[in-house]
C-alpha cells in the first residue's frame, strides 16, 4: 500500500450541515471569508452545504487558521478557532506565510510560459516538503510553505495558493475512497490532474508521472479515485481531463525549480 494513502484527516475540519439544498454563491462566500479574517464566530443570512464549506477551504487556502466550520440553525454559518491560535499568533503566522509566498513568486520568472510556471510550483512543493501525518498545520498551506511538513491536504492547498498568486485557473479533487486530495489545473484550454504528494519521493527525487495527467492515467495509478469531487472557483467549472501533457520533465527526477535557481 502506498505510504500516502493514509486518511488525510478531513475530519479535522468537522464540517457539518443540515441544509439539503444550497443557493450558496460567491457573495455568500465573501461574507464567510470576511468573518474568518475578523475571527468572527458566526455569519447570519448565509445558507451553505457541506460541499460549499469544504470548497471554501480549497478556494481560499490562505485561510489556514479556522478549526470547524458548519451550518447552524436559521441560516447561520458557525466557526470555531483552535484555542492555541490567538489573534496575535495568527497575524504573525500570516506575515510569515505572505512573505514566503512573495519570495517564491519572485523567484519564478514572469517570462516563463504557464506550463513551466506550474512545473516550478509543483517541483518547489515536492522538494521543500516532507510528508507528515501528524503535527501542527500539516493539513494546510502554512504547514508546507513555512514548516515544510504536511500531509496531502497541505500539499494540495499550498499548490492551490501559489497557482492563485499567478492567476492560473485551478481546482482541487477529493476522493473519500482513496482518502486523498490533489490538484487540477487549466492550461491551454484543457484540464490536467497533478499529485505532488505521490510525486514527492523524498530524497529520491520527483516522480513526474504524477504531473499534468489525464483522468485515465490517474485512474490507472489509483482506480479508487473515481468517486472524486471537484472543488473550484465559482466561475471555473471542471471538464474531463482527456490528455496527459508530456515534456522534458518526464525524463528527469530533478527539480525544475532548483534548476531555475542555479
């Protein structure tokens, strides 16, 4: 069994809902995001489903500090924050994360085409992260970009955060059967899957077979993922990834990002 098939602790989020039908939209999400930034514990006049609130986590990977988010009664969304993350701590952590993101973005040349930018981001995360099932912040972008340790949810959110910084359309796939999360990215009018968690071979380099895959190829590597659920921006619907994009990266286990730095 692959070492990274282990459940990635979606239960950490504890997202619940009693709302069977949701009219949740970008305006509702903006209210929830604002409330989280202000460390508010409830938002009225917002009706959200489990999928809506799970999607918020992936659409806004910069929001690493909420604990549980769920739909309460009377169209109220409720938020709980970990007791060890006080306001001052969160601000300091935000500063560290923002500085790291800016540093990474600055290190990737603007002149690169979209595919190479995505490759640089993918390889950065693979070569700067150690897989850890337990520990602080392992399920979010902060765990990857600041602490360098994460499980698959952390890998996925870090990549989503960096892709967002470059304005590259992307989303996240989650499979309950595989207990796993990974990224999808939109390049040249086509969707591709990529899985940095499984590509990360620690000291043995990067397995680029997991970069820019079609659905068929991904299912051939792990057919349990056929129950995958897409979480993306409201204006970015996913369509079946029919192609695998091949390139110079398939011939190497070396990090393209590190090559840029030489």
